[in-house]
């Protein structure tokens, strides 16, 4: 049950579902009692007996499931941690987008400045006949340099994006591995507790059997025959038959 709630909690966090808002706009740091009170208040309007024709069974199912998750300490902790991870990922993506926008804006500004400088140089060199060829060569050299710079900056921007994506992928993989390891530890702990409980019951059962056997042995040593089981009934019956015959024979002898 706890494992199922934990899985549902992680799915809710990844799906962007706000369970605290769903149970009645409870604060994220609310106590379990506060969450239950908020849930009961919201239940006054969402319950089928109250909602009437507006009753939404799917919403009510999510509403009820949210309370089960937040009431369970392990499931609530898993949900809170997953929500924090999703929010951190969103912030990192926003920062990555901002960095990318700044790089693109800087690149466009540089290209605009280079184009303006090239146009000014061409205008200044336009009056000289003999210098036209030299000015054209210089302009082409500047254009080639600007193009190479643009390509280099685009390549650097792409490499930067790839690094950020790889870092994000590695971080998500690490978090997933840690979550799986944590769930394995919880499963192992639960299995260990169950195994200990089974051993405890077996030991108690063996102890009770040994006590019965010891008591039986004491009674056998005292009475000379077992007093329980099929053999005991057979011996008791034979003893009673013999006593009955003995009384009958004595009665006949006395008569």
C-alpha cells in the first residue's frame, strides 16, 4: 500500500499536480490535522451528496487520493522532494534559456556592429579610384572575419547548450538512481521486517510445542503412559475395561 502511494505521489509531482491545493488549498507545511480539516471543508462541496448534478467523479477520485498521499509520511516526503526537484529543473531551464537569449542578442549586436563598420569603411573608400580594389579586399576580409566569428560563436553556443543538456541529463539520471536505490532500501527493510516477524512467530510456535512436549513427558514419567493422543485414549479405554472386569469378578466371587 505504501509503495503504491509513493508511486502515485511521484506521478502526481511529475504531472504538475498540486496536491495541497487539491485537498483544499492547504499550506505545504501544514500538519496532517490541518490537511484533514481543509479536506473536510472542501469535501462539503465536492462530495456527490453535496455537488449533485455538478459532481465530478474523476476530480473526487483525485481529491480522495491526494488526502491518502499527504496522510502517509513516506508518500508525502516523496511528493515534496519530487516537487522540489521539478521546480529546480524548471529554474535551471529558465536560466539556460536566459543564457541562450543573452548569447543570441550579443551575437546579433556584434554582427550589426560589424556590418555598420563595413558599410562605413566602404563609404569612406568610395571616392578613391585606385583604392577601390584595396578597399574591396579589406571589406571582404572583414566580412570573412565576421562570418568566421559568427560561426565560432554559434558553435560555442551550441556546445554550451549541449553541455547544459548533458549536465541536466546526468543530474536527472542521478536523481532517478537515488530514488530507485531509496525505494530498494525501503523494500529491503520491509522484507527484513516481515522476515523477522515470520521468524519470531516460528520461534514462538516452536517454544509452545516444546513446552507441550515437555509437559507431556512429565505426565508420562509421572503416570506411566501418555494422556493425550490416540494412544492415550486406547490405554485409558483398556484400563477402564480391565477395572470393570476386575469389579465384576470380585462381585461374582463375593456372591
